[in-house]
């Protein structure tokens, strides 16, 4: 690990500035929340959303730096959970409200589906576009151990069709998704991740990493505590303000919850992954987002019925209406196509363009017909890719074998 004196002074100044801006973004809403002042919903949404955004960046940097001190097995389980905290906090707020008022369930589904589709549809593609534009790369290849990520996503995406047919998300689904997540965490902790170059921290994480353990560890704990506190203070007001802003200004509040909230919580992950790709660590950057998708599509989705049940004081479900069934179907179908594309552990420029184009085209064809058209288009493309292309078919077979070994407790 480099010393502080060996870092470029301009980078040091820029990293300190980034840290300061992230902390500063959370200060206005923290002050408002502690003072109890009342503000219009739009201003609350802006300030609380900015606080979540700043806290999410702090979490990303602290989590990356903490890998210097946390044992690998613990790092995979605990730090992966921390990484999805901003998205989870907002979605859990909607699920908690749904436990007391089932009519609020559609907001939890909106936030969950939006975050998942944004991460895969734009996030994965952006990494390839960055590698292409800066380095002329024709695509990004993942290491062999990523078969576990692909396999877990494959199984989770297939199983997600069950609650679509059933019309609700239940505690049974929690058991399945959380089991997949735990098997993934344990198996990933045993595996040795292959890196595409020297393991080195980048951005503000590199700045935090130059401190010795005696300073770094308390500093990271302080950053994590501040970020978690900021998210705690902002999550519920942000969720409520988004809904109220939509009602007040005649904007579809479902769309605000589905796309604005995930933008705030996903931006730091995208920025960190993009920084890694920009430094030439292509597979590390893409794998960061693939792993994040695994966390969201298993742990986050699976625990929503638990939060709703705790709020209701009894076993509860998240019911789907027609639109929510379509949204979850579309999200599962997109995930299946993304998994099929990654079957050979390679994401090409053409595939990245296709993922992004299909995602963006959905906004041009809203409504039930549009969602169903794109859902079946994704499913058809996934079936063709997985069955007709030999490399992808063999790769998915190996990925499923990795999941089977993980469920049995063997090393994939």
C-alpha cells in the first residue's frame, strides 16, 4: 500500500474534496431532520435524496477500504450487505409501510424493480462502453469464479417467475432467496477471486488506505456510522416525499419511486465500478456490478416480506396487482437475458449495446402492452442465447453446477 507522500498531490486534494462533498451532501437534511423543521415535499425529496447519495458514496469508499482489515470470509458477508444498504433502506421503508397498509406494496415493488433493471440495463453496459471508449476494448471478460454469480442470478431469475404467477411475494420466497444468498456468500468467501492486475485501491479509498491500522480503523468506523445515520434519517422522509411530490405535481409517483430513488442509491456503485474500469481493471469493475445485482436480486427481494411482516405484527405478504406482476415479470425476464449473455463470461460491445437499447426503449413504449412486449422479447432472446449458442449453453451448465456445489457446501 502506498504511503501518503507517494501519492500525487493533485489526486490527494481531489480525494479530500470528494470526501468533503459526500459529507457535505448529507449535512443539510441531517440538520433539517434534527431540527424538526417542516419543508415542502419537493424540497424534502431533494435534500433527503442528496443525503442518501452522499452517504452512499461514503459507504462505497469505506467498504472498499475496509477490505484491508476485514478477514475475507467476513468481508464477503458483511461488506456485501453494507454495499446495498442505501437501496435496501429506501425499499425497506416502502415494505414497512405496506405491512400496515397493503395499498403501499406497489411502491416497494416499484423501487425494487427499478433498481434491478437500472443496474443491469445501464450499469453493465456502461462498463463495456467505458472500456471501449478509453482503451478500445471489444468487451469485458469475467474470471472463472464469476460462474457462481452467474449461476445464482440464473436460479434467482427463474424462481422470480413463481411469485409473478402466484401474484404475491411471501415468506416462502424469502426462504428461497435468502438461502441462495447465504450459499453465494459462503461459497464466494471460499473462492479466490481472480484479479486483472495489481489489487490497489482507487479514488478516496486509496487516500483512506494510506493510513495505518490504528488511524484507519476508527476513521472507517466513524465514516460508516455517519453514513448509516444519514441514511436512517433520510430514508423514510425521502420515500414519503417522492410519493407526495408525485401527487402534488401530477407526476406518476410509481415512476418517481421506480427510477429517481434507485438513481440516488445506485450512483456510487456505478461510479466506483466505472473508476475501476477507467484504471484498466475491467473484470473487477464489471464483476462489482454483477455481484451487486446478485445481492439485490436475492437478499433485498427476499427480505421485503420479512420487513412487511414485522410491521404488520404477523406473517404478511406483498400482494401484486396487474401492473406489479408485469413489472416483476419484466425484471425477471431482463435478468434471464443478462444471465444468458454472461453465460460465456464475456460481455461484448454488441451485447452491451443491446442491453442498453432494450432498457431505454421501454420508456418509449409505456403501459401494459409495452411491458409485456419487452418481457417476452427478453425471454425469447434469453432462450435463444442459452440454447442456440454452444458456448453460452456450456457456460450456464457450469454456472448451475457452481450453484449446486455452493448449496451443498462444497467449494465451486
